C-alpha cells in the first residue's frame, strides 16, 4: 500500500507541478502548447555538458542543444553539420574540415554585450582539449586515443592528425562528446555549464529542475534548413519529465500526456503488444508503433581468467551457446522484439556481420558435450551468472534450459552499478551484459576482444586473448575500403564464436510508441532521439 500511495502522489504532483513549471518557464514568451514535444526520462540525467554524453538519458537532450563537425543521417551515413565539407589525405591520417560561417552560439551573458558570437575553428580546439583534461574528468576521453594532434588553421579550417589510419574515425566524430562548446561560458565562474548549457543546436536551454522537469526552447536562429528551405526546428519546445515509476510513465502516455514511449518494459509489454509483436487493437487509433534494428547485442560474458574448470572448458562454453532456443526466448520473453543472435557478436545493420549460423540450437550435441566433461572430470559443470533485475527473466530462462543439458547455473542478482563495477574488475566468472554501439562500425564490437583492451582499462571484460585475432584487428585499421574491411571483420567474429568467450543472446530492436499526431520522428540503428524535424499536428 505504501508503494501505491507513493506512486499516486508522484503522478498527482506530475499533473499539478509540471504545467505550472511550464507556465513559469514561459511566462514572458508565448508558447503554442500544441507544438511542445513531451517525453519522460525515468533515469536521472546527470549532466547537460556534452563532455559527459555517455548514456542515452544524457545524450538525448544534449543532441538537441549541441552540434559537432559531422552528424549521422537515419541510415548512419556521415553527413555535414558545422563542417560543410572535409578532406581525408591518401594515408587516411589527416582530416581537414571546412566550417560553416553562419553558426552562432545560443545567447548568454558570458559573451558580454554582444550576447552571442559565431563558431570558429578554435572552439573545436578548446572543446577537444576538454575531453582529455583530467580536471574535467570526461568519460569521452577515449575518443581522442587515435588522435596525434589537432589545430585551427584559421577561423574556418580545422585539421586533425591521427597516429595511424583509423577508418571509423569520421563516424566517431559524430558522437556528442565531440560537440562544440564556448570557452567564455564554461570559464565564467558565475555559470554552471552542467545545469545551464550553451550550445548551437536547434533547441536552447530554458529551465531544469532536477528530478522534476527539463525544458528546452526553439532556437529561432538555427542554421539548418529542411529540403524545402524551411528553417528547423518545427517544434516550439521540448518538455522532459522525470517520473521514476515506469508503470506511471506508461499510464500517462496512454492518456496522451507524453508524446512518445521508448522501448518496452515487461510490466506492460503484453498490454501494448501481441505475442507476435503487433500493437494491441485497442490502441491502434491512438498510437503508432515504430520498429527498427538497434545496434545493441545482449550477451553473456565468461571471464576467461576464471579458475572455474567449467569455464575453462571450450566444450562447456560451446554447450551453453547451442543449448537453448533463442527464437523461443525472443518470442515469449520479448514479444518478438529483437532478433535471435545466431550469427556471432556483430548485430544487424553493420558491415562485417556474419550471415553464417555460428551458434544454432542443438540440445543433443550440448548434452553430449556436457556428459563428456562429467566423465572426464567427475564433476557437474556449475557456473554462477551475475545479472540485474532488468534481465532476470532471461537469466531464469537460461537457468532452466541449462538444467536440461546438465549445467548448473546459479543466478547472482545484484544492483546495476555493482554489476558494472564487478564486471570491469574481473570479479565475476559469468555476467549478463549489453554492448550498444558508440559509432556505426563493427570495430566498436570487435574491440571487446582485442588483447590490448583488457579491463579495467578497456572493454575486453572477458580477457579473451588471441594473437591472430589481434593481428587481424590491426590489419583492419589499415583498410579504407568498407567492403574489404568487412571481410576481415567477419573472420574475426567467426574466430570469437569458435572459442566462445561469450554467449550472444539477441540483437536488439529499437521500438517506440508514438502518439498519432506526431510526424517526422524517424528511427535509426543507434536509437538517437532527433527532434529537429518533428512536427506535432
């Protein structure tokens, strides 16, 4: 009862406080309420500074407020943003960007009497310096790992030199870590940039009451236009709420209080979707459903330095991989949202993904491999699998399936931050994990198995080590042709699945539920929220 009363008061306060806050934020400016895009973020936004754009809840609002040199279209092609064109030298190591001359920062008292100014190449020098400044502590410093130097040649030309060729680098620059920020505002001791960002994007900051609401307003001087020459954005404002209760979020969305709902929570998945993944009939007149590939692979990782004999056995690792039905798992636990991970680690939507079946369901062979292990060692294979509450249903399904082939799987349920830390420090023999692409190149996935990326300093949480794999990884970085590089990626992915340091579960699928009056909200495989072309009819 206490929990239900808490939920009631949260929802009631949402209904009273948020409209008042919105009126307060705009009491001096007329706003067309029908042109306000509303959504809920049940996770906390920790910062609006792009140097801390490390997770979706931070990235989504930062995406609206800031711009970088380049951006991605909905097909993940790199296209101009502040740089209207660029050149890459024949060695693939020097990138020269030519900047637009009509990009201005949002107004701020920190600029003095002029209130704003144009973006120049030196602003990118300052912005990139912040990523590796230890006093800033940005988690995006790794973006600069391949960079040897960078400099502003003049106000409109910015050049980057790499230590060695890195074909994915241009895509990496589309990340919001690489957004341009103004030195005057950040170094103004009277200004808190984390809570009051000044960027160049289609929307500008208006107000943020933490844990209550964030409001962004239209930037009427934004530089981008649509294909017909109309200025972007179309919306007047964005209002982001912070209801922590997912069921309350769904209830308010179903009543039209939010304009879209991202992803699918188990608590209401059967209310919204049929087992085949279609929208329930009672919502068809109100809601539209959007689906598309999402560059996220869900998997089980094995810590290869573990002393557990079962995990040291390649036969047991293979038995686990082929000992459960991924298609059944997707159908009944995910309402057919997602794709069974039968083709390795690289997900749908990336060049280099295998088309071969690398871990097809074969319970007979799995039982045989387990029986041979028991005969050889005299022990039943026993493994402890760590997960958080969000994936408990999938891990319990695996537990039941492993029991059928003779593997004892014990589930260790822990808080998400604890799981993340323990995984990175090598304290878990097996763990449930996700890998969401930072940029659209399969190298992003294959880096998890590169020998020089051992955790905790890198993302190789399994401590997989293979000299030939590392050689191919280095070779791929020298190949500029996407088609040729994809062939090397496929070979590397197959090598991983012949050794089984992981159990790929499924390739995720982005799913959004959107009110019918919303148009222009396009899907993309990185699940970026791009609102500059959205209309609310």
